[in-house]
């Protein structure tokens, strides 16, 4: 059984992944940034779907993909052409990513359950 914190973290990761996919509809970002954000969003949404079924390795994939997505988003903070409202959304996404990582971190460290002696 999955802990509640991990479930909340996975839901948050799914919401963040969907927001990456929505980047394609926002005018302004350069095409390469849109392509990368869309690819990361799709990959992390698929990883969330797999992690939902269980598996520490799958959780690691979610954590890695969402971390890369967050790092890519920080580039928008350093672009002079980024509007203040968009900067606020980027910071909000970074905070939510940190919360998501904190929520799933205990399951990333947890050792697999030992099988009972036969």
C-alpha cells in the first residue's frame, strides 16, 4: 500500500506534467523550449502513470523528470523578455516541484519490503 504522502506527490507531479504540456499553447517561449517542455511533460506524465502502480524505480523516474523540467523552467527567470506574471508562475512551479519531491522522498529511500521466510 502506498503512503498518502506519495499519492499526493504523484498527483502533484501529474498536475505539473499537464502544465508542461500546456506550455505549447502559450505564446512567447521559443520553439525549442516548447518542444523540450512538451517532451518532459509527456514523459513525466507517463512515468507518473507507471509509478501509480508501484515501484521505487518508477518513482525515481518521476523525480528525475520533474527535476529536469524545473531546471529547464529556471531559464525563463533569467530571460529579460519574460513577463512578471510568467516569472511568478515559474517560481510557483518550482515551489510545487520542491513540495512534490519532499512528498515522494520517503518512498525513494524506503527499502523494498522483505519477503516472509518460507
